[in-house]
C-alpha cells in the first residue's frame, strides 16, 4: 500500500515528504486502504456526492480506472465504475463494511448505520471548548 501512495505522490505532486504516516496522521486506527469496485457493490454506478462517504468518515483520495488513468482528489460528480480501484482514507473499522455492502435498500440502510457509528465514534472529539485558547491571546 505505501508503495502505491509513494508512487502516486511522486507522480502527481511535488511534495518533498519522507514520513507519509505523519503527513496522513495515521493514528487512532486511521488508515489508507485500497478497495476495488465490483458490479454488485453499493458503490458501483453512483457519484461521490450520492454516496456521501465523508459522513461515514471515509475520504476518497484517488481512483485508478481500469485503463490505468488515475484521478487524484476526485470531485463529487465523479461516478464510480466497476473495476475502479479506490484509494481511501478513514477509520479502519469502516472499510470492511463498505467493501461488503450490497447495492440497493440493504446497502442504503447499512450506509445510514455507518454514519451513526461514525458520529458516535467521533462525537466526543468535537465536543472540545475552543474558547479557552481564544481567551489566552
């Protein structure tokens, strides 16, 4: 995996970075993962906006198309296709469910459940009172 990330960063960026784990803040079970889109997947044929993966805490960093093209930082209008290889960033627990999620109503329900799990997991991190820092200035 890290070889693919290094290759993608070298090819499409001019970043002079050696510590990719620090760059991506890989801690607290956050990981970068690859996932292949199959024809019967919940992901297949839908745009990134329709999928709302960020609500689950999953970010699509890039997409490698079957013809070898790489779409870095894809936009919300990008439609996922069968055979796409996704480069994802998020909580490690999120990927197994997403990879096994079937198309249709069952997949939609599992998305809603995943959004709830993400909110539960991340909720306490955002309940920090930032006013103390502002008062010190």
